[in-house]
């Protein structure tokens, strides 16, 4: 292990640390926002008013992808 | 000039206010309580007097210069029934307090005829509950400036009857969903991924009741949507007495203007509900949708909302509380210094840990 690898390890570790730290502080700060538009109206649905006249599922076809296994794959 | 209505205490002559706890009219001076219904005849008398006064006013000559039509278009003036002071308010104001004597006043003319609400949901919670909810709202908030925890920082708390449109609808829809199941298997030479495709057809109906949209241009739509839902079952017939002690506005955004937003919300929910019925697949995607509103009708109501204002570094923050359920919302400011300090400390701490992890992974 040379010094270049050590620098790389430190740089990589700090970049990873910054990303994780940003996610943590963003989650902590998200509690400050509580005003947001309500895009659904689910609480105003009339009970038992959802009725289906038609519920049909039709088969449309099949597609198969094939991939050659690597030579050293033991499976 | 139009007339105001204030409700006088029969015992001491003080101005009565609607009390959210007892759901009665209460005198703040002698604590006399009266049923709201007992003020119904006053409303009838006021309406009669108002018409007579309008007739008389045609013959009155006023001194001073006249307001232009444009200036008059945005304001209305009233005489306070308690002190006689002239109150000028923005057009559409339905209730408020006299700036001279502080007594609650109701402008019943703003809720007459087609402007009369179908019903009103009276306040269930008082200003004390708002303060308590505000303090609770601040609890456990990271990066909140410390000054916000000081109750004295609140600049204004107002109970407002906000005009809402409530929509009932009967909807019919036809939707097609593209569905896919994925199977993976392999033999000695190959790996296979099998995609099996289906189309799911759904046709059906769904009803909505009392979907709200605020009819006030002053109120931020997202703020009003955030304090939903209200329970319209607590609604009572509109009587001006309910407005006493609170601010109130009549609608200035009509039913037609808010309908697209309500239809958008209902359509989205219908799509969600239809999608929930498509089960047993790994992937489901909407392919086509045809939603029709077979029947849609609107009611005009007044809902109780508490508004709380506060300022910080010259910026105004508005909080709202559902005056019926107590749901409290409002965006809080972020202490940027604390935010970036925490970010820097976490970056250093996690950076050291991850550097060791990366280093040992490379050594291995």
C-alpha cells in the first residue's frame, strides 16, 4: 500500500462522509417544513362508493431475454 | 355607509363574543352566557333596518371630497355600534374588531343573498389552544433559531372564518394499466429474464363529498390545504352571532376558479384507487385514462382557522391551526449557521471513519 492509495482512501472516505452527512442534516431539517399542498382527496371519498363495472386483465405477450453466462461462472 | 352588528349583553351592555368552549355567546365582562339561537331575531331586525337605512342614505349629502370609484371599489365603511367610530375595511370583510374601542363587530351585509354561507363550522378551540399547539409545534425541531421558542415573539393571533367551497361529485372512469411480471431462471449456459405482459382494464364509479377549496385570495392555498381535513358534520346554520369575536371574509375567489384544483385532486385519488385494484404484478403503469365528472355541485361554507404571525430577521412567518381539529402547520426558519456547523462536524467524523473502512478494504 503506497501513499497514493492512502490519499485515495482518505479522499474517498471524506466524499462518502460528506454525502452521508448531507443526507442526515437534510433529514433533520425536513421537520421545519410542514406546509405542503394536498394532491389527493382520499379523505373525502364516500364510503363504499368505489364500484367497478369492469375488471378485466388480458394477457398481451411474453418476451425472454437471454444472457450467456461468463466462462468462470460455476453455476 | 353600511351598518355593523354587535351583540350586546342584556346584563351589563358589554359586547358579546362567540365562546368556542361553551359554543354560546359569552360576555367577557360579566360572563353571561346566551344561546346563539336567541340572536336569530336580531339578525332579522338588522336586515330590515339595513334596508330602511339604505333608503334614507340616498338623501344624505356628505361633506369632503368623494372617493373615486376605483378607491371605493376596494373598501367599505361602517359605523361601530359600540363607540360610533367610522371603520374602513377592505371589501368583503365580514367580521372584525373596531380599531377605536376593540369591540367585536359583524358586517352582516357581506353574507346576504347569494353570499350567505350554506353553513358555518363554529370554532371549537380558543387562542390558548393555539399558543399551546405553537409551542408543541416547536418541540424537537433541529436547526430552529432559539428565539422562536420564546412565546413573546408571536406578533399576532387571529381567529378567522375562512370562506371555503365544498364540492360533491359523482365520477366515472375508464383506465388501462400496463402490467408486467418478471421471472428469472437459468440453465448451464444462459441466464434468462422472462417478461410477461398484461393489460388491466378498469371501469367504475367513485363519489366524493365535501372536498374543500378555500375561496379567499388572501389565504395561501397550500397553507389552507395543510390544515385539512375539517369535519362538515359539525356545521350549523349561518348566524352572524357565530362571527362575533373573530375575523371573517366573504369569498373573493368563486367556485369556477377553484374547481379545476378540486377536480385535479379527485382525479388523482381516483387513479390511485383504481391502481390499487390492479394486483399480482411486479410492475404497474397507467397506459390511458378517461375520467368524467358526471355530477358536481358546490356549497359555500365558513371554516374556522386560527392564524398566527411572527417575524424573524424581517421575514414574516404565518402559521395556521384548524379551529375545529387543532391541526397546526407552518414552516419554520432554519438556523443556517447551526445547519452548516453540524454538516461540517458530521463530515469530519464520518470522513475519518469511512477513510479507515476504505483503507482496510483496499489493503484486503
